[in-house]
C-alpha cells in the first residue's frame, strides 16, 4: 500500500480507538499515529518516510565523493611517486567501474537514513539523558538494512516496539498503546491486504500472509478504498453515538437502554 493509505488508516484507527476507550483526542496522539503507521516502510528505500528523511542532492554529493575519493588518493600517491601514472590510470578506471557497479543510490539512501537516526539517538541521549527514546530511535535506524516486509513487518518487531515504548511517558501518557496500534494497523489493516503479503512470523517462517487473492495492483487500490471507507464509516457512527450517549459503554452498544430515565 501507499504511504498516504497507511497514514489514513493509522489516523482513523487512533480516532476510533480513542472514542471507544474514552481517551481524549490530542494533536500529539495524531502525530504519533501518523508517524508510527508509516515507520515500518523504513525497510524500503523508496517509501514515503525514506524519501522524507533523505535528500537527492545529498545523495548525489555522496556519490560524487565516493567516485572521486579513489582518484584523489591515486593522484596523491602518484605525486609521492609511489606509482607510475600509467598504472594509476588503469587503477582509477578499475576502481571507478567497481564502485559504479557496487555502490547504488538505494544503499547511499539507507546509509543517510541510518546515520540521521543514529545521530538523533546520540543527541537525545546526551542532551536529554533519555535512554528510552534513544533506544527506540536506534531500533528504527536498523530497519533500512532488512529486506522489505521481513523484520519490520513481523510480530517480532511489534513485540520489540512495545518493550521500547512502554516507558515512554514524557510525550503522552498513552504513547505505547497509540504507537503499537498505529504500527500494527500498517501490518494487519494495510499490507496484509496486498498480494505480496507480510511475513508475520519472520524469522521463524518466511511465509507471507495475505488476504488478497488477486495478484494485481488494481485489487490493492480497491482494498485500500474499502478499508479506509469502513474505518471512516465506523468513525462517523462512533462520533454520532458519542454526542448522543456520551459514555464508552453506550458507544459500544449504541442502545437506547442507556438513556437516562
């Protein structure tokens, strides 16, 4: 699914959960839901979250440095008369070809994203002394190096996320539940309805669970619309019941038996 679909599903899931559990809706809660609903796709270099964290200009600069660094080194060695310039020419050509084949933009982007996240974790720990937030950021920093829809889309990652967020109370008192719920919505209300599926029990099993029997992109678009529409209708119904009855039990049942006599 596309990042916008995951974000919409995450926000609607947060909204419905908050009403059902009589939790006050907040801007911070919405931002957390939005963020954690797209974070699993850090394992794909071209996902919306990966593109936001990286930059094409920076990627092109790093590529240029990687290509020019061997040339500068060999010229310097030639200046020191360690090598003959004719030998240096062929060495430079060989290194250039190897780097050109081996170094891909996807790997450069992964390196940039991981570096940004590791640096963020380092700064948060040293400035705010918050080990819990630092651990959480490091957890996401390793995502880009896993194969798409393996670790980050497994129940194992959900378990680790819960462990890492259960002590994070400085932003919002319910951050653990909100973040895990948004994260799980990416898996069970999103990618499981694509024809590629998700490896929920990775690394024990690489089998990818999928609830979409059709193997085409049109079916994924249809599933996106159906899921978002269903969650939206639920949100409208819960909002109506909320204003009519006011209490969580009445929202769940939506029955007139709860009307005050």
